[in-house]
């Protein structure tokens, strides 16, 4: 097939690519070629059979055909059987299911990723509901805690204080030159598990594998980075197997300078359109970094903005079940950090958009509780800046239970990172106040969930509509099966990032987050609602991501922030055509 027809196939007959836009460049037709099409051979892989087998990007294991075994000097290096990818997948899924310890499944998946990347993504895409809890929350949390002992091959870039002054050179050591998404952490607040220092690397690696599996961004365009400025975790500092810098965290100017050098180097090396996703930074840095770099870089904070967008989507969808408009509801949060204040602000923006009321007014329906109790105006002076907009007139209230009684929320959202905080009394009070209380226990991993699905359904006597950040199995209560949803930012960031990439966006705006929420809510079907679900199943996630991407890209074009021109006519189709698919390619 000629390159022209490849391009035509890719663009559905419309010539979208002008070679220098922001769309996904696919020079070799690597992603859209089918198995019976040839792609350009890579000289190094032709040169030696062994190095081909050891290159996870091109290795196919037993799926190399007889012809390829001849042409690529693989004879004798593989046993004689030839498997197709489906049979390999069946064999691996069978093996994975033998492991009873989740961490062993995680390690088996990481081994596969390091051995045969396409097969790894094939498994993840085809079995997304089964494997998401393995490569992502909750298991990835445990993996980070034990990263020092399970660490085998580095999977991303480590940039520590030792690399100060040399970050640009470090970026150049990474083998891929054309990067579209970076997920970066400094490991200070890994899920709800706290400071895991350098071992936080599991998070960028996991998030980026979802960028590929759920959002179709090519693996070679993804770069996981951990910035190591030390750790305040004593256990790690005293652990002889700790893989990071053994010193207390740098803060203040030293921290700011390293981050500044990093952000400059990223833009210099990869250009204006590389997306930098901040992940699992502590509150005190997360808000500042987002604010500082959102006017000069394409940045997105998943914990503030991604979580906000996914929760808003669930709330919009839930109106079908509980009735009314968003403005009719009263919201109470436990936790006033990145997720809590991020969600609160996006809800206020959406109500403002719907009712035309100023956001200062729409914020008044939203209340937050932090470790010192309800956030009220008498506490204003001592509040961190990101909490100040939520300090409304009210007498002081110390506990969550008393806050529920005083505020009478219709929606209760847990975002504090602390588990078991939605007690029986709290859930019972929500159920006594509401016909259908909406209860979201967002903290991750499962151990940090504010309550379990079973607790939410049994304590509310089957009244609650429940979703959680980490997955829970369906629960049977009095003969009825309740299916909890998973309110996790994994619904949003892969499609959101894809939308930014395909439009060549250069900045992120709140309107794009609202568009992503509305796109996700629109994907919830009647069949889902009938089961009490406020999110669509993850099994459809690639289609969902394409729709989110299209809406985000549309906003980018409307706001004049898109650089990929001309604007494709059908953005859903275009997004789909840009998505990586994991089927094998023929090399000769
Ligand atoms: O990783 C997840 O499951 C969601 C998330 O961003 C977090 O909890 O920090
Ligand atoms: Mg996170």
C-alpha cells in the first residue's frame, strides 16, 4: 500500500495532516497499518535476531511467522511453534489468573510490558475491567510501596537534585525524541498513601499505560518522569533497598528552581505542544505549580482537574436518577485538598454556566470539611489560599457528622485520602435526609476509601447511589444487586490528553474540563442508569475517550488554542483514526 493511500485511510478520505500541525504523526503508518501490511523495517532489528527479541517495542515472541524468522535471523532462537496474538493473549490471561496475590499479577504485567509491548496493550485493552485494578489502583499503590524490592528495569526518567543544571541533557538520554505526553510526580502524595519519594514512579508509569490503552496515545510518545528531591518518609530513609535520594525533601527556592529548570527543559526539548500532567504532588506544591505554569505551558493537574472533571460528569449523570438540576443540590466534601477544592470549583463553574449566576454566588451551595472541621468564615485568616473561597458564613462545626446534620447535603464527597471516615452514623444521616443520597468515596487505593460499597448500600438500606475512586465488586443487599461505579480520573485524562494532542492545543482551559465532563456524562446509557450507574462501564472506554477527545478538541478550536489546522470536520472520527491499536505488524 502506498503512503498516499495509508494517509487516506488514516484520515477517512480527508487530508487532515499538513505535516507540521499538532496531530499525531505516524511516519511509518505504524499505528494504522494492519497485520498484512508491511511497514518500514528497522535496520537494528534486521541486524540481529537476538536484539529484536529483546526489544519490547518490536518483539512478537512466538508470533513471529516462518517468513519473519528467516528474514530476521530468528531461526533457532524460538521454539518451533507459531502462535497468533489471540493465542498468546489466551495463554497469558490463563497464567495471570493463576496468581492469587495481586502484586504478582502486577509484576507479571510489568514483565510483559518489558518483553512484548503490543501484547501487553492487547491484554489491557481487551480485558480492561479485569486488568485495570492490576496495573492501576489499587495494586499500583502497593507496587509503589514495595518498588525498591520489585524494581527490575527502569521504566521512566529519574530526575533528582543530582541532575540540577543538567536536566536538558538528561531528557536527551531518553531514547524517544518525539514525546507528546509526560506524566510527572515528585512522589510526595502518592494516592492516599503519602510520601513514597522516588518509588512514586509506579504512578506515572501506570497513568501512561492508560494513556495508551484507554486513550490510544502511542507508547513511544509517552514519557514517565519522577522528580526526586528527597523524601520525608523515615521508613524509606532507613530502608537499605530504597532507590531514591536519602535526604529530606528540598523545599522553597531549591525546589522551585529544580522544577523551573525541568519545565524549561521540557519545552525546549519537546516544544510548545507537549502535555505535562502533574500527578500526586502534595497540596502545597500542586496548586502553585499549576498556577505558575498554566499560562506558559500545556499543563494539566490530574488530581485537581482530572478528578474534578470525572466527578462533575458523575453528578451530571446522576441528575437522571435523583432529579433536579445541579443548582438544586447541596454539596458537602470531606477533604479540602486538590481533589476537594478542584471538584468544588468545577461544580461551581458548571452551575454558573447553567444559571448565569456569578461563580462567587454558586460557590455558596458547596461546603468543605477539613481536619479542623467545617470551613467557615471565622477561620478565613488561617486558611491556605486554595481553601479561602469556600469559607462561608456559618457557626463553627467540628466533625463531619455534625456538618452533615447542619448543612443537610444531598451529595457527600470524600476526598481526604483518609479511609473509613464515612461512618455508619454519617451514612445513616445522609439516608435519613435524602430519598437517594449520592455518596462518593474517592480516596485511593481501596484501603483509603471513605467507606466500602457494601457499607454504603447496607447502612443506607439500599438508598445510596454510590461510586468510589478504587473499584468495588457489586453488592447484594436484600435480594437486589447494586453495582458501584468507579469515579476515577482514568475516565477523563486519557481522552482529555488525546483531545489536546490531536488539536495541537497549547493551553488547557476550564471550559475544556467542562466539555470533557459533559462528554463523559453523555456516554451513560439508559441500560447503565437502570442499574443505578452514573458512569459507563470501562469496557467501552476507547469509544468514550474518542468522544471526550472530540469535545475537548472542539473547545480548543473554538477558543483559538488549537494549532493543528485545518480543523478536521469530524473530530470523533479523526480522534478514532489517531488511536494506537496493539495488533502486530508484519516486518517483511
Ligand atoms: O490514581 C488514581 O487512582 C486516582 C488519582 O489520581 C489519585 O488517587 O491520586
Ligand atoms: Mg493522582
